[in-house]
C-alpha cells in the first residue's frame, strides 16, 4: 500500500506545483506546460501601429515573467516592454509598436524593390516596406544558466503602391483587413476634388453639371500616416464609369514616362503627404446623346520615404526620361485597393434638336435657294421668248412685201 500511495502523492504535488506556477493566469497545464513555439506569437500589421501578442503561459512555464520580455534587447526601457492581458484565453503579453517611433525600440525599416506580378498579371517593379524585429529575454549575469533563452521574431510587409479613388467608393476599405505579417496603408489615402488652387473648399458640382473646360483641382491626401512617408502619384486617368478597370479610359499623366495631357498640370508630387494636380473638365464622346457626361478619376499612388522620393522622380524633357519608364500597365502592384473620385458631371454645350427644329433652322437657306431658282428660270424663259420674237420680226416683213400671184388658165372640167 505504501508503494501505491507514494506515486499518487508525487502526482498530486506535481499538479499543485504546476497550478501554483500558472496561478492567477488563464493557462491550461495540459496545453501550456511546454517551452514556447512559433505559433505562440501573433502579428497584426496596422496603419499606425504593429501589434504583437505573445502567449504568456509557456513564458511562465520557462521560468520568466512578463517584465523579462522586451523588444530588440531594450530591457532597460519601459516603453519597449509589453503589458499583460488576462481577459483572454490564454493570457497574452501585448506589444504595441508605433510606426511613427518604431526605431526607438530598435525595430528596422527596410524599403526594397523586387520584380513581382501586378493586378493584371504583368511583371512590375514593386516597392515593399518591411518592418522587422524580435522579442527576447535578458541574458543572465552568470556564466551558465539553466533557463532557456526565449526569442520571438516578427515582421510586417507593406506594399507601397495603391490605386486611389474617392472616399465614397472606398469607405469599406477603412477597416483594415488584418493578416499576419502583412499590412496596408490604403485606408490613410483619399482622392479629393477642390474648387481652386487654395485647396480649401471641396468641389461642389451643380445639378446641371460643370461647364466644359472648367478647371478642377485634385489632390491625393494622406491622413493619420507616419510623417516619414510622402505621397507620390504614379499614374492618374479617367473613366466614364466608377470601375477603374474600364477598358475606355483617358490618361491625364504618367509619372515614369513624363506623358501628360496638355490641359493637365501637376502642381506637387512626392514632396509631402499631399499630391496635387489640376485638369480641365471634358466629356466622353460616348455620352453624345446625353445631356450630361460623367467622369470618374483614378490615381495609382506610391508611398515613398522623404529621402527616396527625389530619386523616383524622372527628369522630364530629356532623352533619358524613357529609361525609367515601367509601362502603364505595370504601375499597379499586389495589394491594390480601389478608391475613385467622382462622378464629375459635365453638361453639353449643345442642346439636342428634333427634326422639326432642324427643318426650321434650315428653312431660310432652302427658301433662298427656291427664289433663286425661280428667278433664273424666269430669266431663261424671257430670254427664249425675246429671241423668238426677234426672229419672227425679221421674217414677217418679207412675207408682206411679196406680190400676190394670180393663176390663169382653163378650168378643168373633171373637177365639176
């Protein structure tokens, strides 16, 4: 009996010791009595912050506390440590990294360029911003240690090129789709239309539409975005519908090749968190039977670091401007989101006319042609009559001057 009791006592003591080790935290001894694994860290790449969640239960089992975990070895800085959230299962330690100050805790930002397929399946040079770092435990001050050293690596990749339209069509994109190790800045970008070059009052389109050749001022603007990034408009174009993939389109400008519509002026690009340009309102010919024409504006936009933006701007007006051209179709990279400005409604300067209106408009010209024809005919007839009278007058006197000849002879009795 003593032999049976001793193992039972040992198992009970072990359970109590494990329970004491997880005391106060939402941990399960059956699942969390182990050393940390790769699945114990979750990464959420947001617009303004990168959030890391570390399963705290294996950390406890390994003999550490939450204060032993820090970003990139910055154990002496309280801002680089996480905080406990015991309202979930299992308990987690949360780290929140602000993109505005990510270097303060040793995180690295690397912008790289690589070949990759765009939204249309074509190969393109795609720029990606990668934020990376690690969470670790401190080294002991001794020569040896019986505790394992914990290390969690993380990274977030952000595509730096987006297709931007207006906030009406893109309101749903404001909720970031959170995926592990991937993020997007698209929700910070808006394409806005303004009345004038002051860019203060947004464009108000009258019910009847804008008059053709009205100058419209457009801006791609970033809000709530880390100041390290500038807005670089890559390719802006228009379509008659809100679909940016509409086959019918009219290009306004293309940065890489310096191609530009003559009525379009690029005012600012790559110098701040606002890209600005202006163009004159037009109509699509396909709307010829409509009183008003709709124009939707689309812009493929990059984000570039302030120091890198000047190197991405082409030298327009020189023979070298084509050297950096990537092609219009290659200006869209993976992770595109759609925002479209519009519709810009224009009114036709010509009012439709029905057949009766056209007949009235042409009546004076037709009437004038008829009168002219009658006059010409009358002149011809009078001329012919005059010629006939003249000829008759020449012949008539000769007939009157001829003597009348009397025929004499014997009467023929056969006619009796």
